[in-house]
C-alpha cells in the first residue's frame, strides 16, 4: 500500500503535466504568430506578447509548474516515508 503523500503527489504531477500539455501548444503558437518576420539573430525582432484572450491559458501554464514541483516533492517524501517503516 502506497502512502497518502505518494498518491497525492501522483495526482499533482498528473494535473501539472496535463496543464502543460494543454497550454504549451496554445501559448507557443500565439507567441510565434505574434512575432514579426525579422530574425531574432539580428536583434531586431520585437518581443512577442500574448493576445489578451490567452492570459487565462498562460495562467494555467504558470499554475502547472508549482503543481509539478509539489507533486514531485510529495512523491519523494511519500516513498521515503514508506521505505523507512
């Protein structure tokens, strides 16, 4: 039987990965469409910004990162807690 921390960690990691899988193609597509034709190597490319309709998607991406970190920490703690018994 796995510890409760390990199970909660798996749920958080799954939610974090799902959030990134959902939001990253949308954010990267919006950023690439927003940038102009000037190559970035020349230093003349404008900094791409998200359209105002994609701020909620960007929030999902930002919220997924702490879920991954917390889930990984809980999984490690749950595994070490279980093996210590």
